[in-house]
């Protein structure tokens, strides 16, 4: 019987690796984000991290070094053709 491959859990981020910034929302936006977090059973940092990751992806950028290298290689290949 074949074994199921499971993803290794993400390592916990060190406290000194985290950066914080206070952000203010209007009440309607805050209520919508809060409701979304509860529906998905996530906390606010998880929701905001996902949102910023999606924003970076939309703009053609990434916070992950390996992913940035892959994107750079794809662009270089496209430019040659």
C-alpha cells in the first residue's frame, strides 16, 4: 500500500523575525475582515498574511526567495525567445 505524502509543517517564526505595523480600517472593512476570519477559523495575522501574499502575487512579486528565483528565471527565458 502506498504511503500518503504529507507536507512538512512550516517552522515557527522566531519572534525577532516578525515585523509589526499598526494599521487602521474603517468600521465596515474591519467588520468584513473579522467576519471572514471567523468563518475561516483563522486569526487576524493569518488573514492579513494571506492577503498581502495575494497582493504581492498580483503585482508580480513574492516574499519567498526561492519563488523569486523561479519568477526571475521564467522572465529571462521569455526574453530570450
